[in-house]
């Protein structure tokens, strides 16, 4: 079965075209989306993709062409204008950025739907198919469409490589950049333009409504695995490419399953897996750390209590009943299990049934714990 899928991927024109285009889209949008996520501008991708809709409709009205490059350029211009409007609103008013993004998203998307309805009423444009940009229609991708995705995506990636240092400073400490004389506003515009390109090239594949997921989700998944920007950008591009390829394959092998939503579901599964199983930030790792910390605290509490009880006798090897430990209140009902764990580690020994004493190693360990906590061993 796998060999058959690989054969279709290599030799089936439609599947190969869709897979390559979706993988390129996922890689570019994931890489550029990393900067949006780090700058807490995840909603920016949603705003740009929705703002691009009137640009698509106007480009068709003005040129009468359904060529991918023409429509993508119209979408890019509208998305870029929408971003400028957001920046202007935030800079010259008291409206916060998230509210400005919501306003622009709604206004531009509403205007796009109105223009799109007008276009579709025109008999000469009734079959223009512009409504496919709402939810995407990857199955209609042709080699020339993939060439547009690869070409414009290469421009966005090249800008990222060329201005890597400036993008990094903008993402983490723009005030430092200004103090160094770097024109951060210009850098912001370049990064936003690259992000606009990364978004508009995917509208035909994923659609206006779902495109923001391709920007945010791969970066959110990658963020769980690393604290280094370079690694995060690489992982986000990798996750996006994997989601695009797998989504195209699943859509091709299933019956009447749309490619765009399938790609979004695959990348969402990658996010969920990263949230659960990432080695440092994952929920499973956090649960394991919590279990280890609780076990360590119980172990240290028993050691210190035994150490305190031994200090009340001239003979430091005097055994103590388990009831005395539980009466101290630090580990009600759980002292016996902890003592058996400590015995395996050589810190305590059982003289008589139910009577425990610290070993030499246990006294040394209790002394180190007290010193670490600032106490007197």
C-alpha cells in the first residue's frame, strides 16, 4: 500500500502537483509564521488572509484574468494595505492592536464578500470560480500555480535569510534595535510583506478562512520543541511541509475529502502531539516532572524527619517506629512506601519490623539537604 502511494506521489500528475504545492506552502508559511507567533501577532495572519479577499475580486474585475499570479498580486496588495491600516490605527489612536486586527479583518472580509457577490452576478464572470478562494480548492492546482507558489515563496524565504539578524532583533528586543540605529519600522514592513506573501500564495490551496492555521499552527508546534529561533523556524517549516504532503495524500486516497481542511487537521494533530509529547514543554513531560518532584519531596521529608528523630538520642543509630514518622504530619499514610524506596537506595534500614534507622549514606544525604536549604546539618 505504501509503495502504491509513493508511486502515485511520483507519477500521478494531480497528486504530485497538489503535494508539491501544499508542501511548499506549508514550509514557507510555517517559517514566516514563527516570527508572528513570537511577536504575539498570531491574529495578523487571520487579518491578512481575510483582507486579501477584496484584492482577489478587484484584480479579476480590473483585468478579467483568472491567472494565479494576477489574483495573488491583487491579494498581496489588499493584504498589505490591510496591514498598513492596522499599523496606522494602532499608532494614531488608542485602539489596541488586537481590536484593530479584528476591525480590519471584519471590514475587509465583508467588503470582499460584497465585491465577490457582484462579480458572480456578472454573466461573463459567473464561472470565474473566485468563491473557491474562501475555502480553497487544492485539486485545481496546476504546475503553473505551483511555480507561482515556489517563486513567491522563494522571495519570502530569501528576505528572511537576508534580514535574519534584523528579524530576530525585531522579534525579541526592538528597543535595542532602535538604540543600535536599525530602522525597526522599515524592518517591520519587510517582515510583514514577507508574511503577506507567505499567506496569499496559500489562498487557492487552503482558502481565506483556514489560511491563518497554516501560519500559526506549525510555528506553535515547533515552539514546544526548542528555545532557539533558528531551530524553531526550521521545525516550523518542516511541520508545515509534512502537513501539506500528508494532507494531500490523505485527501487523494479518501473519497470526497477536501484537501485544504485535511491539511489543517493534520497540522492541528502535529500541534496536539507537540503539546503532549515535547520533551521540555509537553504536558506529559510536565506531568513526569511533577511526579518526580513530589516523590523527591516525600523522600526528603522522610529523611529529614528521621534525621531530626535521631538527633534526640545520643545513639544516632536508634531505630524509630513508622508511627512516629507519620505522627510528624509530613507524610500521613505514605511513609512506609517511601521508606521502602529509600531502603533500595541505601539511605535507611529496617532493624525490626516497623522500626527504621538512617544509614551512614542516609545521614550524609540528610545533611546535604539541610545545607542546601540553609539549615544546620
